[in-house]
């Protein structure tokens, strides 16, 4: 497929929104500590930008999960490809996600982590595609609601590419004749 990328959310707009999210989180977690659970790989860019602006004490851990799509035996279940290094029992956990699409990943992840008895568990996502939701799940904080388009950049990939774009862009398929 031949395609190009059009900017959807500028680097400046993302930065301004990350500032706003950090301010909200700083207020909500005042006097507490925050344990960030960062979901690899897409959330890394967002997580570091957010973490730099959080002023309450922060610890960080990383997890890799994969979700099976429709049509597979365990549809909707997620598998943990890289486990957290540390126990989250008693911690104020904030899951950092890049995007909530069907919601399946977060739905199962939330259930999995809640079973480990954290003191609290909240979710922050940079992007949210509410139109695509197939399971009931909502982030506690989100950066931007976006329409049902495939986006890349700021950590998000298309076939592992474009994660390093400093803005959020949308993939536009080129017309056959343009090739
Ligand atoms: P969900 O379980 O359907 O909510 O899937 C969430 C995951 O799908 C995200 O963590 C992304 O890895 C991926 N994803 C969903 N939409 C997009 C997109 O527009 N661009 C890149 N990755 C996406
Ligand atoms: Mg992801």
C-alpha cells in the first residue's frame, strides 16, 4: 500500500495538552506517590513527556501486552509478553497508554492489575477513539478524542514505523493512479 501521512495533532498541541494532563495529575495526586505502569512500546513517548511534568514522586515500570483480534479462540484476551519487574500491591498505579481503540487491552489489563491489590488504579491515555469501543472501559484522563482514523507518530506505529514522528498524523492511502 502506498500512503502518506497528514498531521492531525501538532507537536505544540500535544505538548500543551500534556502540560494540562500533568497539572491535573499533580493536583489529584498531591501528597501521594505515583507508580507509572507504561505499556510498551507505543506509550513511551507520551509517558516520558508526562513524567517530566509530574511533580509528585514517581516510580516507573514497563509492561508489554498483546491482544488477540476477532476470530481467534481467545478473542479479546490479552497476553503479557513482558511482565512488570515490581509488585504493585499497595501502590498508587497509573497505567499510561497511547490510545484506546476497542478498549479490550485496557479492559483486561485493568482486571489483571486490580487483582494484585494496588492502593488505587487509574488510566491515562494520550488518544481515545470512542467510536471504536466494543467493551465498557474509560480512561480517567485522556489527551484527545479522535475520530475513527488510523494514526501514527508520538509513539504510535504502522507496522512498527513512524513512532518517532513528533506529531500525531493520520495515514492516508494514495489513489491507485498516484503510485
Ligand atoms: P484496543 O485493545 O483495541 O483498545 O487496542 C489498543 C491498541 O491498538 C493500542 O495500544 C495500539 O497499539 C493499537 N492501535 C489502535 N488504534 C491505533 C491507531 O490508530 N494507530 C496505531 N495503533 C493503534
Ligand atoms: Mg499499544
